[in-house]
């Protein structure tokens, strides 16, 4: 029974992990159809913001919840301003440009901080015990944060003017523009918010995974698989894809082994996309956000 | 631009052109000098291993040249960066052998990179040194593998830690050749010492969530964990293990921790108590090593990386070759091989290193060390250990002119276990 509880917690954490790494991408790719291959590097930059700030004496909570999203959000705005805005609707060009951008960020960070970085900040929570089993308290904390992030994005999109205008612009930019909306502004704000969410996630993951200039490559594949499996409704899609993929990954990893866990995740994604080419929300929860 | 096949291919071929571009950046060529090529990853995922090795190569060659060179000639060092991509290894090795016509290649980090260039360098008759610790089993006239192998390190690490912690061992390893073969050796030595390898798990190199495995370790209740995890992503294991409160109750021994300077990447309390075995540590208390560390730090200043077996052995590998060239009186490949098999021996930072003519591996000192406050404290020294694993399958004296890798398909295929 203890094992079961510990395992369920572990699987829920696996799901939360997928939500964290893909929610920023869901906003940028899901809403704007911009293939951001530098998404992994945005996560990496969030991590570095936290590491550098805490090593310079900044409180870890301020670093994680304020500095990381702020810095990466600003970087996102700059990137949108000098690169992405010229490439809307040109998918292959965006792909190449953002891939170049990801190489640029990796090179820049390696030049500044070196190939390896001391991530000597530890998770700010101790272990929690469930009977004979123990888990990291920080994982429980990340689960709560992942849920909060989904609620936050939902509220933002559903109940604010900004969210309404953003959704309208994504559905019909011409119509929005003719109604007096500055679509350019909406695009850059959305991209900035996506980047900020990614930065926040990167900062939150840094204490538990450590950080390297090349760590983005590890996340990018899973982030895209989650978002694409999710389909058009970004929140319901990301959440449902995370639940399915994370649960399969966690269960198979525990029963068979980590290699098969990864295989299971990829296999499920292939089957999902074969049966539902538009993603999960192309068939279910169609009218949700 | 719409996506159609033609446009996509245009983009893709531009990408390919960018990727191959570094190959065309030429190197200056000096005449009447001995030539050495070093091919080691200085970018990409393996750069944490490659960069200190490249620094050590520069130091070794600069010292040889400052002392008057070899046979009255300077040594010309060409460094290639294969960017953690196997394809570039073959490309640069071909260039070094056929276009630069170097006298020796000192290259390779992963076994995959070694296996991509080893047959090629044999074919072009270009002497090859591989200075990274690895799983053992290469049996090649043209290839000297100077790094430590499981028969030298794991064979010492397993009984020591089992005595200290207990007989139930949980093995976790990277999911490629090195991890699988090392796990085979760990299982063998655990059984040889009367222990029980309760479970063995393999992880793809990009796994960062080790939660399910940590639960399995808690369920299996082993006395210790033996880790052969590799690379930056796997460092997360040690953090998550400590965060789950496990590092205090079930200690870890490792065959890989530290060679990427992982002990500096996690905090002191996360790493304290781990035990590892290598043929070199920066903390070795010999006059030769202290002088070496000082020269290295003077040369590379405040940014000098921590010295581990990879960097020290790269330095020693170059010096083994230099010593053999001096003995042979020529850089001719067969004459140098004869001199190396005589055998050549040097006193390096790690102690005495001697070529084993039977296997073209190295007889070397092995040290056990315990991690405390991000420093390795040496707790045991084993002098002059033979590469016993490779000696089981390889005899280049009885059967010269071989180019084999006996452990490629695991230990069972090699008739061991």
C-alpha cells in the first residue's frame, strides 16, 4: 500500500514534469503556430537565472518566481522583436532561425559559464516519508505549482481582456486588426508570456535536475511530443497529453525499466497521432481552451 | 514561403552545409616536425570530458617542445573538435591520417567514437592512442588503450565497498556499450565476492527523472548502489537520490562519478560518502603529481579545470608516445610500436605507467577515494595493476596483427562470466 501511494505520487510528478516543460511551448506553438526550437534553451536560461542569482546571494524564492520568468520573458520579447516577427507564417524559416537561436544560446552560455556549472543549490525542501518509502518534498511542491500554472493560464485566457484579444487574434488576425487590435502587440505579448512561463519552469526544475548549457536538448523532444499530441486546445490538450504520456512513462519505467519507459512514451505518442492526427483535443474536449 | 518538398530540401541542404563547414577550416602545416593529431569533443554533450583533455594535450606538447622536442624536431599539435558527433570523428581521423599525415593520433572519449576511428586508423597505418577509461576488450596492434578498465578499478571497488556496506548491490548504468559491459563486470565481481546483484537497470542518456527508479531501490532495500551513469543529464540522479533522503541510508559507489567533475556540480551534502576508483586523482600526494598540478594551473590560470583521470591520462598517453619515439630513434610506426612493447614505461602524475605488450593496455596504479566536501580523499592505493580483463581474451604477442574488440557483444559473447 505504501509502495502504491509512493508510486502514484511519482507518476503524478512525472505528469507535472511534462506540464512544466511544455506549457510555455503550448502557448508559443499551440497558439501562435511558431515552431520554437529554442524552447529547450529558454528552459536552460531560466535555470541559469536561478543558479546565478542564488549564487550571488538572492533569495531562492525570489530567483525562481520573479527573476527567472522576468529575465526569460524579456529575452523572449527581444527575440520576438528582432527575429520571430519577420517570420510569421513561414514555418520552415522559423524552424531554421530558432534552431540557430538555440545554438547561439548554447554557445553564449558555454562561453560565459563554461561547459559545466556548479548547481550547488539544493531543493529547498527535505524528504517526505510514506511508510517505508521516501520522496523528495520538492516534487510534491512542483506538482502543486504545475496545477497552479495551468489554472493561471486558464484564468488569463478565459477572463481577461488580454486573453480574449489574444484568442481572437489567433483565430482571425485580419478580423482582429480591422476591429482595431494591434496584432503585432498581441503576438509579441503572447510570445513573451510563453517565454516567461518557460523561464519559470526552467528555474523550478534547476534544483532537482541540475543545469548545463546543453540541457535544453533533453527537454525539447518531450515538450513538442506533449504539445502536438495535445492538439489545438492548448490547456486541455497539454494537460491531457501530459497525463497520458506521463502515466505510461512512469508505469512502464517502474515495471520494466527506464529504457522501455521512454519507448512506451514515444510509442503512445505515435499511436495517438495515428488515431487522432489533430491531437487529443482534435477529437475530445474540442471546445475547451 | 509555403512548405513544399523543394523548399524544405533547400533548407535542409543549407543546414547540412553549415554542419560540415568546420571541416574545411584548414590547419597550418609545418615542415620537418613530428605531427600529432588530437580529436576530442570540445562542444556538445561530451565537452565536460573533452575540454580538460585538450588542455592537458596542449600542456604535454608544449613541455616536450620546450625541452627541445623529439629527435631534435618540434612536435606539431593539431586539435580537432568533433562536436560530440561520431561522423566528425571519422572525418577528422581520415583527414589526420591521409591529408595531415600525422605520426600519431591521440583521440576519442566514448567507446563509440573509438570504434568509429580505430579500424580506419589501422587501415591507414596511423598509430592510435585512446586515453579514456573504458570497458576493456580492445585487442589491436595499432591501438594503445592507456585508460583504466574494469579489471583494474571495478575489481577493487566492488569488494572494498561490499565489505564496508553489505552484500546486496543495486546496479544502475547508462544504456549503451560502456554501461552494459561495465554492469556485466560489476555483476561478475559482486558474485565472485559472495554478494547478490539484486537488480540492474539501464538509462538512456537523456533521462532526467529518476523517481521511479528511486522507488524501486527503496523497495529492493539494497545495501549499496553501484552507478555507471554517464553525462550531464544523469547527474540529476544524485540530486534526486539525495533529495529523497536516500544518500544517508543506502550509499553509492560509482565507476564514472568524477571523471566529468560531477562532484563539483552537486553540493557537498549531496555527494558526501560516495566511493570511486580511478587511476588518477588531483589529490594524489606525490611530488610528481603536485608539480604537475601546479604546472597545469599555472598554464591555464584561474579557469583551470579540476584534473581527473581523463586529463591526466591524456597527458601521460602523449608522454608514453614521446618516450617510445625517443627510444626508437624514429617516429616510424612499426619501430615505435616495438619500442612501446619493449615495454615503454614513464613516471607520470598518476605514478608509474607501463605498456602491457600482450594487450597494448597499461599497467597502472589504481586509487580508491571517498568524496567529502567536494574533494576526493584517497583511502586505498593499489600499485601496478594489470589489465586482467583484457588479458583474458587478448594476446598480441601470440597473435600479432589483430584489430578486434572482444567485448563488443558483451562478456558472454567473449566467453567470460
